[in-house]
């Protein structure tokens, strides 16, 4: 089959774009090994069409970037939102007319799934927490979301709880399809087996991702705790940038080895995760983050908050330390436990996790499903 992938998350020229859509590009490349794939994606640059073998990419320009920062509850964002909805729909219809796909996969339910629905072709939606947990709370948008989900031929979700919520909203089946990116790895080495440890945070500096929880937890650690820490590095960017740098400056004024840097591309992200002994995931709101598969691929244990699917996953196999709550105090306690636990002791659990979150397997499973439908 010729599959059209429609997405608002795809690597672009701007900082942070690879973090936002790197795994979408990896999925598209893996899926193109099983048949023809065309991608329609937003861009901060100029509209363009590019082809690489069986993978083609059609980009349509948007007014504001990244799109994830647009909020329908802010009246000032509505001009950019309406322009994006119009231009995205036009780009999808043009791709359908010129490329004649057999099936459309919308990443994500909104707006990509809505664009796919209006083509009249069979389509599936791959839901993320942002459109189900976020946009799904807005009454008028929720009715559109329900219609898009119900009329889809297939529904996928990259989280377990998220899949249950998709089923509840739509009244239709939803299949778990994990999101993961393919890191460039020269070889997997184990983290250190003893302190002092290197701690790493990689992600958006947004309240949902809890980077402020992590930094406030670090402020609560004692000198004895800090004796178990070699270095802390934080990479990313976003709306909490001023707060992040302020807290980092406060920690550094106390003589703590903490540094903050910007977004990383896939290669540098892999090197960064491999540098660490523990990867921290202090989210307030989460489904199953892509950084989880990064940690699994590089066999790095997590220090995480008990949100989304993480408690369920930890019950299946402990691959780090899970905090008892979503507060700086609870996360500080989890850090203390991790600092006194050999970081190299989680390898068997991380091996199993890596096998579950593999982009090649996800693409092959999706292709097989479509193949069965054709046959």
C-alpha cells in the first residue's frame, strides 16, 4: 500500500524540532522499507517537496512554530491556528490528488486526523497525550475529536492509559503502538556501578515535563547527597527557560555541579543519554515519553515520577527508581534512593524494555496490519 503520513511533528530546521518529531521521521523511514510512504508535514520554513526513494516529504509553511505552543484557549493564537488548519487541509488534499495514496495515518488525532477524515480515504489516527488529555478537555473540540476517532478505520495510542481513554471517548477499539526514535549508537555500555553518578534531564522545559520539580528537588539535597553526584546536566528549551536558568544559577551559587544547555539533535541526544548514569523523568503529565525508549536503548535507568503509564511499566519490571509523588520533596527522596543504588543493576529489565519499544518492530507491525487488510 501507499501510505500518506500526515503530521504536525516532523524534524525541521529550528532548534528543538528533532526532539519533537524525530521519532516520526524514524517511523516513516522504517515504514518506507515495507512500501511507498509520503509525508505531509508542517514547517517553519518554505513549502517544499522532496523524495528519497520510496519516501517523499511534502512540507507546508505555517505562521507560528512550534505548533505545540499554540493554545486554542488564548484568543491571540487563533489567527495562527485557523491559518494552520486551512493550509494543512489544503496540503493534505493536494497530496491525495497528486500522489494517490491508499491509506492515511494521522499523527495525531487533531488536527491531522481531521484533515485525513475530510479526504474520504480510509484513515487511521495515532493519538498522543497532547490531543487526548489536552484538546479533549475543550467541549467543542472534544466533539470533533470524538467524530474523528469514531470514523477512523484504525485507532492507535502511544500509551496504555491513553489507549483506554481513546476507547472511552470513541467507543471503538484502540491498539497500543509505542513511539520511539532510532538512536545512532556505536555500542551500548553500562552506567557506573557506584557513586558519584551523573544525572541527566533531556526534554521540553514545560510544566508538564517537570524540569522545575527536578531543579527544586536538587535544592533539597544535603551535602552528603551531593557527595554522591558527579555532575548534573539539563538540555532542552521552552516556556520555563527563565525559571530553569534561575534555579541553575542558584544551585551553582551553592557550588553544585549543574549546567543547562539547549536542544540536542538525535546524535547528540544519544551521546548525552550515554554520558549519564541516571536519566531523570520528573513529569507532572505524561503518557509514555520518547525519552523512555532512549533510556531503554542505551540501558540507562530512570528516576521518574509516578504518572501516566510509568507505574504500570515499573510493575512489569523495575528499571530505575519511581518516586512516591509528583512533588520536589518526593522526587528528592527518589534521587537519594537512586544515588545509593548501583546504576548498572537494572540491565535485564532495560533489555526487556528496549525490545518492547523498538521503532523497527512498530513499523513492521503497522505494515503487516495494513497488508492483511489488502489481502
